[in-house]
C-alpha cells in the first residue's frame, strides 16, 4: 500500500515544471540592494474574519466542560496508557 501511495505521488512529478518563487523574490531583494535601491516589500497579508477557536471548541459536545470521566466515559483519565 505504501508503494502504491509513493507511486501515485511521484508518477507525474517533473522537477523542470516546478518554480521557486521564494528564490525569485530573494534575488530581487539582493539585486536591488546591490544597486543601492530600496528592495521590494512583501505584499500585505490578507486579512479575514478572526475566529475564536476556544469558543468553538467549547461548543463541541466532546469538549463542553468537565473531564472525560465526568462526561460519562467509562475509563478514568490515564488508564489507557501503557507503561514499560
């Protein structure tokens, strides 16, 4: 199964088709600095809605308060760990 996965990930890969955008941007900065010019700046990051991840997690039934043991799970905390 692992060989099938590796084959499916590599069969259409061509290194010549890949383009290194980071290197291009780095070359632009170095060239500008060597010429005594102001180097180009990175584009402004896109902003989107800010999500309150803690509030979202607390709304989930599995995380809605209490420990796992208090929520009716049969095992006590730590009982599933292997030792040794």
